[in-house]
C-alpha cells in the first residue's frame, strides 16, 4: 500500500458491529467482566481501550513500526522513553531540542540521577566522543526545534549499535510523510501528535513507535503504570486528523519553500534557516534521508530583538501562538515562549538568540501568507 493510501486505511476499518465508517469512540473507564478472571480483552481504559488501540496501530503503521504506544502529550511520551533508564545512566541529547524536552532532562530527570550531555548531533564525531561507560541512550530531534539542525540518522545509528545504546528520535517536525526513522535502524520514534499528525491544534498528545518488542513491552508497562494516557475522544480526534496528513504535509512544504525563498531574499532578513534551501549546512543529508523538508522556518532580522518583536506583533493573517504544525500559519518568539525555561546563557551559546523568530507555515494560499509577511516586514 502506498503511503497516501495507508494514511487513510492502515488500521482504520469500518466498525465490524455496525459498519460505521468512522471509528467508534469507546468513551469508557471500565469494562464489564464475563466472570472472575475472564474479560473480552479489556479491563480498564488506562491499560487498554479499543479506540486508542486503533490509533496506536494506525500511527505505528505510518512509521513502518510494529508497536505504537500512545500518551497524553508529547512530553509524557518523552518522559516514558526516559523511564527505560535508571539512576546513574547517561544520555546524549541534541543540543537544540524543544524547550520542554530540555527542561524535563535538565531540570527534572537530573534529580533522579540521570545525567545528560547536550551535543550537536549533526556532528557524529562529537556524539561518539561524548559516549561514556554509563551512556545508555542517544536522544535526537531532526529537524530540531527551533534551529532546524539535521541529524544524519545512518551515521548516528551505526554509533548507537556499536555502543549498544538506545537511539531515540523525536520526529515531530518531519512526520512519517517525510521521514521514517525506523528505516534507519532507529530504536524509538516519538511524535508530539499535538502538531502535524493531528494538524488542527485540537488536542495535546504523543506517541512512541518501535519495532523492538522488549522496548514496546516496557513502554506499555510505563503507559499503564504511570497512566499518562490520551482520552478515547482525543484518540478519535487523532484518527480523524491524521487521514489528511499526507495532503497537508505536501501543502505545508510547498508553501514553506516559496516563503523561505521570499524571506531569504528580503533585505530586512539577516539569516534564514530552512532545511530545503541549499544554503542549509545539512541540506545534502536532509535531501538524502527525507522525502520533503516540512513546513518550519527560522529567521533573524536585521535590527535584532526589536525588529523580531515588531515583525511578530505586526502579522495579521499569521497567528502569534505556541505550537506548530497546524493548518494556520503560526509565528512565535522561541526565547520567551517555547524555550522560555532554557537558561539564557545556554541558549545564547547554542545559537538561540533573543531575536530568533520561528514560523510554522500553514496551508493557506501562499500569496496571502507572503503578503502578510511583506506588510509586517514593512513595519520593521
Ligand atoms: C519537537 C517537539 N517535541 C516534543 C514536544 C512536546 O509535545 P507536547 O506539547 O505535545 O507535550 C514539542 C512541543 O512543542 C515539540 O515541538
């Protein structure tokens, strides 16, 4: 089955009881048992729910994975992956990651004895150098949030295998339309389904996908034991949203390429980052391992912080909002919003300036988006 057929049909089948074309919402906490010790495969929704199972199987299939384990947020999904580790273990993490991931690792999990090295995973030799006898996991985002750095999955997979490390990839920005990390021997793929997968800013959710039964069993145990599970109605909304993932992503990308080219040549823009422009330092790797470059752009304006703020406050069609991957074009200021809890000194030494602007390109008519950015830049 081709991907654009799979995204509609992989695990979504008409309901066998009624023929309902839309998956039923099993909005229940519990299930009546037939007798002591005998149920119909479900006992309590924290452990399993039919709507959630279809959603998990469907998203797993899109990433060419065997097992999908869903969580109530992307952060809960990440936290559960880290629950595979124990006190004393060491993790190598991309130095540019979503601010919430950095906060979880650097400000919470360190209290439980897990140690982190934040390394630019675009450079495999730096990753290799950072490995110690306690290293158990490599956590990479590709493209990263917000600097859109690209990790060479083949290169890092080899290092992970050689050193017996779990290689986990946050693929939220790529989506399975453009990148399927399991095909590069990655162990765990994680998505914040809040973003492109559901696509309409309608819910918060996360999923981890793997082909490794041992890891799937442990994650399933964490899922039911910790209980950070998505509600049945959120699973149902995910199933509705994901059916258009393929068409949405192609339009996000088509728009993003035109907008990146427009902004790159604008006299008020000083730096522009988009993995689909040959000027991106990892353009060749991105082109090789992704079938498209997605819809995220980062830029800095001449005039630094005040210019960036003026631009963000002047857009009219685009929305100034946290999050990304929705049908609407959204802009944000990472330093005060998504990465507000990342210490300033860390941000600045890792290239995340106070003037940085991040754009999540929507699927509106591209001329309308460009005209909006034009009028906002005129005010800068
Ligand atoms: C790349 C990335 N990973 C993970 C997350 C966390 O996901 P959630 O907000 O669904 O908890 C985000 C949120 O913005 C993100 O951008």
